[in-house]
C-alpha cells in the first residue's frame, strides 16, 4: 500500500479556506424548513447527511490506495483544495503571486508537469481522488493544467537570489528605494554570458532594467527589488 506521507504538504504561498465548500464550519446540515442562502455555494445549501456520507465514502474508497485508513484531516484538506479550485486562484502578493487554479494544479500538484518527480503521487491523487469525488465540476481545471493553458504568475518583488526571467520574475525596471551597501547584481543570457553587472559599495538607491530577452537576474545582498509603476 502506497504511503501518503509525500502528499501532505503546507501550501505556504496560498492561504487555503479553513472550511470546505460542502458544509459551513460547525453548521448543521440544512433542514427542510430552512431557507437556503441564495448566495451560498450550491453544495453547501443543498447538502444533506446522506449526501455528505456518500461523498465521504466515495472519496475514502478512491483514496484507500494512498493511505493506511480513513483520514479526516486529509478529507478536510482535499475539500479545501476543491474550494481553492472553485475560487479560481490562490491568494498571493508581489513576492509570491497568486496562482490561477490551473497553474496551482500544475505547479503544486504536478498535473501535466513533465518535470514532476516520478515517485511523487500528488498528480495521481488530484486526478483520481480529489476532483472526481469532491469537485467533478473542476475537471476543466485539470484539462487546462495538462495542456498548459494558463498564464504563468510572475513575481514583481524579490530580494537576494538567482531568478529566471519570465519563469520566476517579470521583466521590467526595478528599483530599491533605500540606501544599499556592499551588494552586487548581474543580468545574464541563456548561455550564462553576463550582459550587465555592478558591484555597489554604497548608494542611496538602485535602479536596473531587466529585459524580456534576459534569462537570469542575480542579486546579492542589495535589498528588496520592486517593479517600478
């Protein structure tokens, strides 16, 4: 029986909703005389104990090859994943930009990702467990992830490191709006040839333009680069 240990991970760049779309946190299932909230998710307002039990049993049966037994935490986590897919994107900021549902499934769960590690079963779990049993309405997200039909989210703010232009950061003019000292930066092409670079002993601020044709931008101890408005 395959273990699920590799499948549990913290989504550091995407704050997931605390409760799934099936029932509200701590709420009792809707009764016959209850008036559903028309703005609520359909699955939430129409869910019954029987529906929920059937949904859980279908999920547990599909998930059984990846687990040593029923796992309420995994079930809740997978429902949260479905909520993220329905929302259309993860939460993010300039340093860790929001991912579309398709990119989230591709980059974080490996669906359609040719570079995904062979032993990591997350793509299989997403395709055979999560979407089919908990959110079959999100099948199009899987199709888009497999086909690469999504615009890649790129950071517009970053600090020290080596960054791939067009893959991790957006091209453009970046500034550091505070004094810097003892730092260096470098622009390079896809062959590693240095296009431009500087070592700064002291400066009140810095500005550099990263071109779309650049392959890599490296910054060492300069501070926080922010894409100029």
